[in-house]
C-alpha cells in the first residue's frame, strides 16, 4: 500500500494512466519514478494494488502477494497464481473465443515429453537460477547457482546451434518460458543478480533466437523494458538502497530514448537457416 508508511511490502500497483502526477518510490523511501507507458487500470476489481485483490478473497489468507493471477469474474476469486499453469490455460482453454489463433498450439501432444524434459533443466538452472544467484546468502550458494546457470546457457547455445527452437523445429511453451528470462538477462540479471560471466549478446545462437522471438509482434508487445528495469531495480532496497536504475543499452547513442532498450533485439538474425513447422 503506497500510502501506508507501515507497509514495507514491495509489490505491483495498478495505475490510472491519466494520473500523470503520481510518482512511485521504493520501500526505503528513495527514488522517484514516473508512470512509464502502457499502463492499465484494474477494471475488474477497481483495486489499487495486487495485495488488495488478494485480501478481498474471503477465506484465503496469505502473506504472499504474487503475480500473475488468473481471476474469475463470475466467482470473484483468484483461480490460480502459478505462471506455469496459467500459460497452459491460455494455450488451450480459450480457443472458442473470437480472435484466438486456434491453429497455434504451444503444447503439442507429440512434443509434450520433450517440452517437459526441457523445462526440467531450464527452470532450476536458468529461470530460477538467476534468482538463486541474486538472492544467495552465502558465497557457496551463489557460486553453485552461478556455475549451474552458465552450464545451462552453454547447453542452450549448443541446442540452438542445431535447431531453430529449444525443442526442435516448432515454437513451444519451452521457448516462451526460456524467453522471459533471457530477454531480461543483460539489462537486469547480469548487473543486479551478479550473473556476469557472459552477456546474452555474447551467445550468437541464443541472441539470434531471442531476436526472432522478440520480433514476433505479439511477443514484442508484451515486453516493456522500462517496466522491467524499474520494477527490479526498485523492489529490493537490500540490493539497491537508493533505487538507481542503470542506463544499460539505452546509453548507446542510437538508443537514447527511454523505451529503445529493445532496439538491440530488432537486428537481423539467421534463424531461417533452420527448418520451422507451425504445428
């Protein structure tokens, strides 16, 4: 609750984009950040924070106010807050709605075993691996996570040197799950979470794969680097007390507009040299 000085929880706030005078600071009281772009109001519950939505759930007390959430407007209830389950819902449960690409199946049955096998090493070593590095409380724990992370990135680079996507010639849920970490890696994790052995741009095949996915309009629309960086660098005063947000790739002369960090992912790639199947 931004207005409650006793609430030290760092969370997500729904902001009315018309209220341009509102500024946000971190829980230590440092830093001032404008509202950014692509903002949306909570039009379902008219709540200010994610915490408010959770606390409106009668009989569902929790001290963890996480995103994403899958909310049922009919029952007025949070159905699920586990991202790996929600993305499966989105893949298959709404094909009868107008405007949905019914031909796109990111969890094809014939590749499900391969997708599951891939997620089984990508999640602990990469998706969660960056957090294990960033929030490690001992040198030993940090180094264990660090080396597992970069071993997994080397493995990913090797796979993508031979196939268009992480599970072969079809885009699958495994690619989407990997992408959300990779797209944040250079701008956030390499700096903030000390995952600094190599940058993604130093892996030619991972970088080309990232560019291909980022250049898909629906995926690019979901990526806002200003939101990503402002959220991370201001959410943990124990890691970044004064809430200073690194400039990063935006510092390149061609990119000195706030939301042009992603320009590096708009470059050419050679992924078309590998075969691709839509189904």
